[in-house]
């Protein structure tokens, strides 16, 4: 885990409300560009310093108490140790103080550390450089929560995925450039160490200069009393994260991703030398390919999510991570023995391209996995302690990465080859992902909705800005097909609880899906009074908890394609909520062009009789109207609003 490894942030109430046409336009905005380049310079400088130091003690100096084989491990451990010790404290400081002032303080700290490190490089003082490694870990521990708590306050929900994708892409590019620069500069004959010293200081100064242009972002909990005990505060942060079980399990999901990634990154040198029979240039190429894959995957998130926080991409990412890590095993296990080859000879062999393609695709899918999951965490975390939740995430990430090193070492000690470790990791990823998606079914539900709205139908949403980013609301929609609820899920970045005819739960697959979504079954009072009353009690609870409730006021799927009369159930929901002091607005919605599609009832024999009468990829839509105050709602008025939306 790198402290500048991107996490997503979601802003329910960003300080800026305008939206950019795409994620790259954010680089022209003062609210984002200085912040982006500040974190970019920090990530590059961290890795320039660490890699140059590692090369120096591995190849250039002879230090009796730090053998070359242990140098990388010791440097990595010293850098990651502060994440375990000080993440909890850094989360508190970020919540308590102005985030821009915190960023500038951290960048001042970076300059001071790099000045000390410059002396260490120029005098070949290994103990001083080890101290600076630890201090850079402290610097990065402080910067991580600041960065990830900054974005929710300056980006809207629709900008969030793109912004986080830019940060993740930028971070991995910076890591790559820092490693390459560190390796090249330290190897310059005669002046390599001095050159590294100057480069580290200049990068720190450049980052601080850019940070001066970051706009002020106020504290979210200025009255917070700091607990300086890192152990009790770490435990408190983990308990705080556990209060929202979806957030906590998502933290575990992200930490698993870092476990997964750390296995591959740590094995690149061995993969290049022992399996691919390549030199250090080949090892560098693998890192380049991996970094490019992560960057592309991160940037694709905005395109695939239609500028919303789309956690349906997470299962897609998990599937790709497993498929291509397993294929990497088959691609690399049977390569013939060879002398160590350079980059040109390596690229000349076609079987090596499959290995690189697997690496690129598994890292691309890791980008699709991580950006939306980070976004969910920060969208669901309370703003007053969001930074402390991020700190808890950093602690878990560090623990999982340490575990990955121990497990990979144990597997190697047990006689596993590098390809077999990749196979083991790919299979383990599939098991862990399935377990997470069963614990947090929202990921799986969103995946089904995302797939349906992009590969079964061509689904277009108009007026989605009328869907509230937070707070209770009632969604009232016409009922045309068996998959109406799935399409509404695809349109909303927030989870929706549906009140649905109890008979739909008997439909194979769909019934299981709606039970997984915790849909609320309702039956006519004369048929099942207990189910009828329980449905309204549960609906009131959903609104009381500030969530979205969806109802199909027609009471059933249309049999002729026409909008039916609206029944009085919605009035009872409003009245029940009002008894508890809740005035939730009602948002009229209209699904268009679904009549006659695969899941509608146009055929005499029922739905799905002629699956492809309109083709497989038919165009459908959802029009979302302006909210109606609950006191103004009447079934006829609401029906008229939906009818108008159907005509637009």
C-alpha cells in the first residue's frame, strides 16, 4: 500500500456544485488540479527516494549489517510501519483541522525530511537514510487521510468516480516514474548519489509550491479531542468503521485487493528472472505494464459508470482479476529454459506477449475493482469522521500487505513456484470475492443491474439529477415488465428498497434476486392482511432511516402497455411516514419503450414467450421527474405526472 494510493471520496454536499464534461477537465480546475499535482509529486518522490536507496544498498555499498537480500524488505517494512502506528492519529488530525493547512504542513515536513536524506545520500550514511525512510512513511501516513477526505468536499457525486480514477491513475504513473528515475539517477557514475539528493529536494519543493494553490477546505469536526494513544485510537477507529457494516466489509474488500496486488508486485523480480528468463529491464517492463493497466482501468470507471458511483463494476473487476491471474499461471508455467535475455530478445518471443497481456488485464480489472469500492466507503461514511474511517482502511491495508508477504514467503518455502503462487492467488480471489458479495449483496445486485442496463438493453436515463444524493424519498414508477426494479437500481447510485407484489417473488431467479435486495412483499389486504400491514411498517422504517423507497402505484404489471390507475397504497405510505414526523418527497418516474420487450407481458402466453421479438439489445429509457412535496401528492396527480413523463 502506498499512502498516495487512491481512494475514492464522495461528496454529498461538495463546496462546488458545477460539473465538468469529463474527468480530464478537472485538471483545469483550481479545486482539483493543484491537489492532483501535489499528490502526484509526493508519490513520485516517495518512490524515487525508496528505489534509489534500495539500489544503493543492494548494488553499490557493502553494509555488513544490511545484506543486499534483506535491503528491500527492511526498507519496505520501515516505510509501512508508520501506517500501523500513526494512521489513527492522522485520521483525527484530518477531521479536526483545515485539510489544506494539513496538506501544506505535510509538504513542509517532506522538504525537511528530504534535506536530511540529501545529506545521507551524499555521505553514504545508511542509518540516516533508514531514519528518513521511516519519516517518509510518517509523512505519507499523514497525507493519505487528508487526500481522501479532501475530495468529498470539492467534488460532486457525479464527478467523484472520475476524480478518483484520475488520482489512482496519477498515483501509479508517479510510482512508476519515481522508480524509473530513482534507478537511473543513482546509477550515474560519480555523481549518482548527489543527483538523487538534489532530485528528492526539488520534488519536495515543487510539491509544496503547488500545494500553495489548493483552496481552503474547512474542518469537518473542529471540536474533536485528539486521542494521542495510537493503540486505543486504532481500535476505536476500527470499531467506528464497523458501525456501518457495508462500509466495514468494503474496507475488508479493499484490503484484500492490496493483498492481491502485493503478491504480484513482490514477485515481479522472481517472475522476470526465474520464469521469464529476463534481466532487470524485463522486470521493469512488467512493472510498466502493470501500472499502465491500473491507470487504464481507473480511467475507464467514469466511462463505464456513466459518471456515477457504480459499485456494479466491483464484481466485474473481481472476475477479471481471477480470470487473468489464473491464465497467467498457464501462460508462464511451461516456458522453455533459456539464458537470461534482454528486453529485445524477450519481446521477440510471442509467448511472452500473452504473459504481458495477462498482467495488463488483471491490473486493469483491479482498477475497476478499487475505484468504485473506495467511492462507496466514502459516500457512506459520515463526513465528521470520514478521515478516521480512511485511517482505519490504511491500517487494514497495511496488515493485509504484511500478511501477503508472509503467506507468499510460506508458499515459496513450501516449494510453490511463482506461477503456482499466481494460481493460488487467483483462486483465493474468486473465493474471497464471492464471500464478500454474499455478505454485501448490494455489490452483486448492482452488477446484475449494470449488466442488464448495458448488455440486455440500451438504457438511457433522463433527469437523474432529480434523484436525491441523500435523505429519504419515495420513487413512484409505472410497472411495465418483470425487470423494472432492476433498471431502477441501475439508474440510482444509492440502494433502493422496493415494495413489490408478493407473487413476483415466485419467479425463478428474479425472486431470489429481489429477496437478496430485501424487497418488501405486499399482498391485497383481503388475501393476506398480515403481509399487507407488514409491508407498510417496513416502508415507514426505510424512510425513517433516510433511504429510498420505490413503489409501483398501479399495483401490478400492465397487461396492455397502457398506464393503469394508481391505487391508494402510496397515500398510506405517506400517512404512515407522517405519523413518525417524516415528510419524504415523491419522485415520479416513467420507464419508456419496455412494452413488447423480453420481460413484458405483450404475448398471449405471458412474458418471455418470444424472447427476441424486438431484438436482444433494444432501446429503453427512464425519465425522472421533479420531486413532489408529500403534502401535495394525490394518486391522480401523480399518475398525470408519470403520464407526462411517458410522453417526453
